[in-house]
C-alpha cells in the first residue's frame, strides 16, 4: 500500500518519503518537517496511537491523516481526539487519497500563515533600538520621526550592515499602521520564478506544484507596511509587474484574473546606486521614481565613529551572559581602538565582533589586547607603519578574516557582517578571489 500511495501522490506533484515502521517514521520526523503525515494505525513495531502521540509532541502543528481498517470508526474517533486532522478508511480510491492530502496541505499552509502573522504581530511590540549620538544619524532619526506618520513611500540607501532593515521597522512602529503587519521581502534571495508567487500569491493549479492557494506578501501586509530589502536585485521583468502593483495599489495572483485591492505602505532599501542602475538600464526609471518619493541615506559606521562606543556597549549588554564570565564592559583603550577601526561590515560586523569578544572573554573587562584575536589590533599596527588608505585597511582586514575562516566565504561574510554578494564584490575589487 505504501508504494501505491507514493505513486498516486507523486503523480500529483507531491514529494513523498516512505517509512516502513513507526520507529523509522519518528526518526524521519526528528530530522525533517513535513506538510502532511499519513499514518497507518497498524504497523509492525509500534502502535499507531503511540506514534500519533509522539508526533503531536514533536510537532504540535503537524497535520496527520490516520489510515484505519474497515469498520474501525472507534479508532478513528480516538485518533481525532488525539489531534489527527482527518482519517481514511481502507479501502480508499486514488481520488479520495488525493483529496484528503490536498485538504490537509491547505490546513498546514493556513497554520503556517497564521503563525507568520502572529510572529509579526508579536514582533511589532518589540522596541526597535537604534543607538546613535552622531549628528549624521541624529538627522536621519529626525527625518524618520517626520515621515513615519505619513503613507509616503520611502527609499533607504546605505552600505550592507548599516541598519536599513531596522530603520524600516522603525518607520512602521511610528506609523498609524503599527497595529498591522510589517512584512519583509528579501529580494536578493528570491529568483524571478518564485518572486511573483511570494509577493503576489498564487491560486491552486497556477503551475506545476501549486497544489493549494498561497497568500502573497502584499496581502499579508494589507493595512500594514511592506518592506522590499535589496530592491535593486529584482529582474527587469518583475520590475514591470511590481510597478503596476505600486501604481494600482492592487495585485493579481499568479493563475488568477481577479484583482485584489491592497492598502500597503511601501518601504524599499538597497546598498547599490539606483540612479546608476537606471542609467545602465538595469533598473526601470519609472519604478525608481515611484520608490524614491522620499530618500533617507544611512551613513556607514566609519563616518560616525562617535556611535561606535555606544553601539559596542549596547551589544555588550545584550550578549553579556553568553560567555563563561559575566563581562562588565569595555576599557577606554578598547573603545578608542574600536572607534578607529573602519568597519567594512558596519553595525552588523560590530555586533558580531562584540558577541565573539564576550564569548571568548577571559576577564570581566574587554581590553585593547583582547581585540587582537578579532583582527582589529593587527589592522591598527599596520596603520602605525605608515598612513593607510581606508580601502587598504579594508582589504587587509577582509583578507585576514578570510584566512582565519580557512577560505570559507559563507563564514567570512557572516563574521564581517555582510552578505555573500557584497563579499564577492569586495574580493574581486581587492583581488582576493584567487
């Protein structure tokens, strides 16, 4: 029966894994999450009800269909009381199997969407801590205070790690839309074939594998804020469709002709020069002007060194209990060293570095000598041998971190607080990609 079920469901574009026993199934569930679980109550090793109880413990949101023998209505009722979603009495037809799985999958997707919305509603109450003392960032925050209460579309620019995502959430928290969802779209991770489905949603049967309706980001952000991060990464074809949605304040799901009105405040961010992208033809001029109604630029951390000690202290308090010793603070020498460092990964790199320093701390105070393991003092000493250009300091530091990570670019990008694409660009720029 297992093989027959797999054949039927595979033909309906489902990915299916088989378990020959209850213990084997539980082992799979301990490693992977599944949309739907088909559970036969009669198995060679474990009782089906026992397995069902363990499934509910491992994954309370798991959607389980129990398969029962003919006339086993009592067992089916007991399984439903234990949390099973549905039951299939033997024998069942291929259509009955497909319908049961489709219905269960819709339930699973609904649970996931509800969980997403609950998480967003929970996060909206979190304070967005933007720590700054520099005149440059003070001007940025003043502008945020002025524009947040409006529905004006905002374009945030700045290098990777400067806090564009944090500022986007701050705009939402200070707006009249704060009681609705803040939904983020990372354009750098979405391939064009998935972008439409993720952002606009799709209807069941829209394409191969679209086995249920999907709510897109625009609808999830209805009456709230929709944040497009790294918007320069969107392909030209998708830019045209996004432009239409922005202009019409309406979307059409993939596979549907029905227009859905959306009331969403838009915020976009990029670490690239969009004006140059418009000149080169990589980015639509009309979409650029739609997004660039109000422009806020976040300066890099190296241009606001007075913020570094404050940020370092903030992150220190946040991570102080992670290490084997409770760290009390940074010495004045350590603060001065941090303030002189160029921070190519900006605030994100500083956050990662403080976390590492706390974990590796040998005493209650972090001193300048403790920074050597993080590569900062080495950069400072190189500077003592003669004045270095900022680019040379950045090149030295990136090369040093790359060596410390054994050439592993993913770990290097994480340590620097930048994404992999930015790291690739810097490696090419500094001829470090050999």
